[in-house]
C-alpha cells in the first residue's frame, strides 16, 4: 500500500494510476482524511465500439470492386477488380 500527501499525489498522478491499475492500493491523505484509490475494471460490454460501417455493398464484400477516377475525384464502382 502506497501512502502519500496530496502535494506528492498531484505531482505523480500518472504513476499513482499505474500503481492502482497493477492492483496496489494507494492512500492519499489530506488534512487528516484518508482517501483510498483502487482500480475498477470496466465491464467488457462498455468497451465495445460501434461498427464503423452500418452497411456494406455486397460487391465490396466479394472483392468485386474498383475505383474510378473522374472530375469529382475517385469514386467507388462495383465490378471486377483490374488485374
């Protein structure tokens, strides 16, 4: 268990979080009051990110696509990939 005053905790906040994440209990004391800092793992369901694509063209999934250059820039075109 690490024990420190607030001034030291401010200066080493990142290190304190690292220690707590490793499982160590950190106690910070301020004016006679002790605060215990422990890490709490986030449930897996909260870490899941939403998908980047809501829907994808079937030809893209099959690998049957190409890019077409035009005046407006590159555009997606379904069809066979050039070899």
